[in-house]
């Protein structure tokens, strides 16, 4: 137990910002298969919500963090929105920034500040209004709404049919500017192909095409030796932790197996708040030292994340079979190492490891602040004396 505390204490600094938020908004965590904020419901604080289906129709008087397979927001959020899922749709009003990631991302509501969207298919509908800047990264993107300031868009196929208050910059294969487009500044696009500009498209400034920066034809380094060394190092470190703390590693992965959405949500929040806290700490001289401690602690968390995520993957494969934990972590490390060899999949693997691994560590840390059950028990009543 002492060894575990020594290691975990090194992680305390990195979890402090999130722990404060978690204890302050203890009632703001919701998780389950289907989670809903009803239309007539008002949440007076920041809300962390996860589930297979997440539906937010009410009012959130704070920030909204969500993770799930299908996420739909039709209500009002008075703070920022940060959501990740397979299908993410925002049709309501957001007073702060919006950051969405998913396979299919759709924005049709009003955003007072900036919007950052990432996904395979991205749609900014004609009714959407963005008060700040727009950044998108996806395979196919259609922008039919209104952007008050600049728009930076990247993707294979980009279609513009809305209003942009200042400049438009794109990077992709095909750029189509339809007749309903109005750009009040310049259009700069990086592409090998010419822009397809329909008659009636209004661009107040210059339209400039630039060739994408070509990569040098250098022989790419062989990633296999590095993957093998990483495999051996991760496996050795995992076996050491498993030998020292077998029950704790099983307990952490048990929670992730039972409620994976909640674990991902913890990891998502940590991966956003901690880097922000580290950057903010470097602003002042005193904070610089705090930033160094936070940075070191976050690196330690990420190292633990790879072991926990690998153990989680191995246990997930043999969920219905009783096997040795050492075999489970071996299988998990093999799976992770193979996925790292596949282009595009390797990026998704790193993201998944960061979310699941850090989520397990941060979730464990928050459980330390829960009062033990015996503190809530009242003293037993004195026994009644029997009459002689």
C-alpha cells in the first residue's frame, strides 16, 4: 500500500484542477446507457454526461462535457460545449465555444464564440450562426451557415454555400464555392486543383491558389524496430506494475469495463483541462515551477495510461474467460503494438489510450475524496435494560 501511495502522490498535482471541478460539481456527473436532460429541466452547474445515447434538450448554466455514441443537443448551454461521439449534433444555442469530434458532426444552432469541428463528415447547416471563428478538419465538409470572422477548413472535399465575415482559408483536394456564398475578405486555398466557383458567388477580396507543400522524397524510417522496443518496454513495465499492484490494476480496469463511457469522459476532461493548466502555469514565475511539476506528473500519467489501456484491452478480449492477468496484459500489449503499425488507426489508438488510460487514473483519484461509508453511520442506540 505504501508503494502505491508513493507512486500515486506523484500524480496528485496533475489531478488537482480536475479534482476541484469534480468535487465542486459532484452532482453534475451522469452516466448510463441512455442519458437525457429534459426540455423543462435546468442544470445550474457544469454537466459531465456520458452514455450510448445522450440527449440534451434543457438548459445548462455552465459548461457541457459529453461522450457517447449518439449525441444530440437541442437546448441552451450558457458555457462551452466539448463533446465526442460517433454522431454528434448541436441544434441548440451555445453562449461559449463549441468543440465537437465524431464520425458525423452537424452544427445547426447559434454559437456566440468559436467552433472547432473534427470528423469524417462535417455539416454546418444554413441556420447555424457562429459569432467567432470556424475551424474544421474532415473528409467531406459542407458549410452553409454564417461565420462572423475567419474560417479555416481542411479536408478532401469542401463545399461553401454560406457567409464568412472575413477571410476563408482551405486545404484540400476539391473546393466548391456555390452561388449562395458571400466572403467579405480573401479566399486562400491550398490545392493541386482549381477552385470550382459558381456564378453568383460573392468574394470581396482576392482569390489565391497555393500549391500544397510537397514532402521530400526521403526514405521513410522503418517503424518496426521502434514498435518492437516499445512493445518490450511496455510489457516489462506492465509486468512490474502487475506484480506490485495486481488488485489495484484489476480494480481500475473493472470500473472501465463496467462503465467505459464514464471512463472516457474522465479522460476527455483531463486531456483538455490538464494541458490548459500547464500552459497557464508558465505565465508567471511562481507558476512556472508549478507548471514543471504538472508537466512531469502528466507524463507519468501518460506512461501509466499505456499499461492500463493495454491491460484493459487484454481483459476485454477474454472478458468471458478466466485467464492469468499476465497473459491478459501480454495480449493487450500485442494488440496495441499491432494497431500502432496501421496508418490512421495508429492515431486513433493513441487517442483511445490517452482517454481510457488517463480516465482510469483520474477516476481513481476522485474516488479518494469520497467519504467512507462508516462516516455516515450513526452511533448505535444503547441497549434497553431488561426488567427484573
